[in-house]
C-alpha cells in the first residue's frame, strides 16, 4: 500500500534497544537489563546501574520492611543464580529436509540452545522460576529472524506446506504464557522473532499517522517519533521492551490512555500474514462501515491466527507541557470516589492512578536516602497530613497524576482535578511525589528477581470492573487471598492494589501478590492456586479475566464463560478459516480443536 503525500517521511532505519542476541543486553532469566537489579551490599539494598532515577542510591527502608512483612533475612547470601545447562535441553526436532528448506529461504536463523530458550517463555512467575530451577519441557526447535513482511510470507507458506508450527515472538514480555510452546506438540516449532522488523516505513505529517513494522520496540518508536516532533502516547509499563506487534496482539493499554487512547483507539490499519493469505484492509481511512471490523480479529488474537507484520497508528505532536502531581486521601474509598467523579466529568489527565494504603507503604520503602533538608521537608509534610489534617497513616492512600497538553489546557485540568479532590478530602502532595510514583512503575518489575533469591515468589494480575463494584472487589479479593494463604500455611505474604485506568463505566485494578514459600512445597503451584481463588472472586464481583494482559494459556480456563460457547465457536471458526492446519498452534485462548 502506498500513499501520496509530500509531507511523508520514511523509511527510517531504527537502532533497536534490544539486539538480536538479547542476552548481550537483557537478562536471560529475569526482567530487564543485565546491569539493572536490586542488590544487597554493605548493610543496604541498592538498585544498580544508572538507567533509572534510583540507580546507585541506597534504599534504607527495604531491609526492615522485608523482615517484618516477608520474614526473610536479606543479610544472608542469596541463592546462586542458575547457569543455563545446554545438555539438559533436547536437540532441535527438525528433519534435515525441513532445515534445508528453511536455509533456502535465506533468512537468518539459529538452532543454538540459548537462542531457543530465550524465546520459549515470557515473564510469568512460572517462566522465571523454571529458568532458575528446572528446564522447559518444550522449547522452539529453530529461531527465525525475518527482516520484512515478504520474509514472513515466505516463512508462513513454507510452514503451511510442510506442517511446521510457528509461534510469533515480539518483546518477550508476555505475562499470560502466550509464547510458551505447548508441551504435547510433536511437530517442529519455529519461533518467529520479529525484532529485526523494526523500521518506521513512513510517517504522514498531514494525516498524523505512521506505518511501522511490528517488531519495533516501544522506547525505540517513541525516540524516533520524538526526533520528528511526534508521539504515539502509548506507554504500557513494559514499553521499554515490548513491541508494537505485541501491543496489537494482546489489545494493550498504556498509562496515558486517557489522552492518547488504548491500542484499539490508535490502530488505523493492520497487516497480518495468515496461513490462508494476507489479511488487511484496502484503504487508510479513519473509519469503515462495511461489516465487522477485521482489525478486531487481529487485536487480541495472541499469535493464534497469524503474524502481524505492519501496523499504521495515529500519532500526535509532542505535548507543549508535561507536569506531574499527587494527592493524598484519608482512605482508599474516598480516593476511588474522587476517581469516579473525575471520570464522570471526563476531565482525566493523561494518567491518574490510585495506590491503596498497602501499596503506598510499599512505595515508601523504595524511597532513596536523601539529604537532611529533604528529610525535614518530608517530616513537615508528614506532620501536616497526619496531625493537622488527621489522616491515619494506616488508612491514607495516594493518587499520582500526569498532565500533558498545552500549558493553558494543563493549568485548567489541574484546577479541575484538585477542585474535585478537595470534595473528597484530598490534599495536594506535590509534583515530586507524582513524578516519583509514575517513574517507579518501571523498576517495580525488577523486585521479583531479588525476591526469588530469598524464597519469595511474587506476581501481579489485573482486572477491569464497574465503578459501583470496585471497592467491594478489592476488599473481597484481599480477604480471599488472606484466607487462602492461611489455609495452605502461608504465614508471611503481601497483597496490595492500585487503580490504574479509568473509563466512563468502570476502572482497572492491579493486584500485587507475594509470599515467603520456605518449607511449604512448590511455590509456583501454590501461587497459581491462590491466584485462581482470587480470579474466581474477581469474576464473582463482576470483574473481567483481563484488562490488557491478555488470556494466553494462563487465563484460558475462564475464556468460555467470558465470551460464551457461541463466542468460542466463532473464534474456532475464524481459526479454521485462517489456519486450517493449525500452523499457529499456540493453544492460547482455548486449546486447539483443529
């Protein structure tokens, strides 16, 4: 497809933040960069490296918190990190004939164990625990790195002809088990890594759209758009490592969706290679009324129907003004009521998030050691909030805000938000706290790696829920988890939550669950058992099985009851039409019946 516009830029070759050999920069058995992690030394916890604001700073409050909450002695030597033992993994299950056919495609490939293992998993607790303590039962037999749409067409055609399975692989950040190989799959499995398909093909300034290959990583996309004065505005927690194609495949949502929209609001056009041909529309228009929108067949398909190769999304000029803020509330319920009022008035800033008291306290333990003057200021703030305003430190919660837009718009929006907050006893808590709360999101994921070294497992899960059930859902889920932990003998655990996104009809709630599993059996099975109880309670309270993490294999148990048996059959009929041989045998959403 071509466009004729004198204000078009492209193609743009992008220097990827994630190299082809991922292990050179990223952990093979954990989250994020090799040089970024929580470590304990000289009596304190630190965060290594300088990629994040808390890098190389002492975190003096962590030690006491982990002792009190999780009953672990962080002063003891941590468990030694596992080394990848190549001999424990099977050799590639691929015939000489099929290997020759793949080589003849003239597309970069690898059958090395490290390359195959790196693409056998996402970022679930099961994935990380397996990498450190065991081996995967099934991994890809070969990795292919296509460089363009036509390369993908060649791969899919070959796989369809010779009955080879393809599992698309993007940034590797899935937390649903979506990229894991089905254990019972006997056919050869190709991991189709889209990381080398990372160009910006063109940018149309007049119509404010951009066409990118699906493998482009979020931070790379934003960097290159920023050079030209634009932004996509799509910023999921994983945007440093996740890909555009992955966002589309999982119906992703970003932290700034209030201004820029979710991925379904951003997508104009998608090109997906299926076993039955290429699925795409024939024009670039803002809206079509010609039957069901096939973009929505692609979005949320989780690699089960084909490979997304190119995506056209909307972009916006870089905002003139960017400003943070924060508000303290006496309790979680008042904070939620404030968020509801903000949503009702449709005056949400780019991002508005509410931490409950437990998560607020958890955030405080990650506060670096600061200067004496900063400690005095913090002391004055604490005195004002707890003494003068009478807030209970064991009940209060914090809302963090990010405003983006024109300076005049931001000022108006600020006045609206703080005025509404005052109706619910909210007290402004400053820009610094807002910025810290927002950026802290990117380092929280690293905590699990440290926890795993001290017999603590942790995971997050999310849901969307109607407004009138939000507070009840949080209360019931926490109670369910507490009761289940006691029943199975888990005595030291944490469960906290936050409201992360708001809509007219409801909101999104994240939960963070972690516990000490010393001497109580298989921690992954126990965690899954606890989370399953929590998910059942979420559904009983009117919540969804997922807001943006997708279904994958982890949550497919609840998929039929969510979409109905008719819905499942409709999906399977689509699968039969696009992939009659089940080449894309991911087993996501529902176990394949083909």
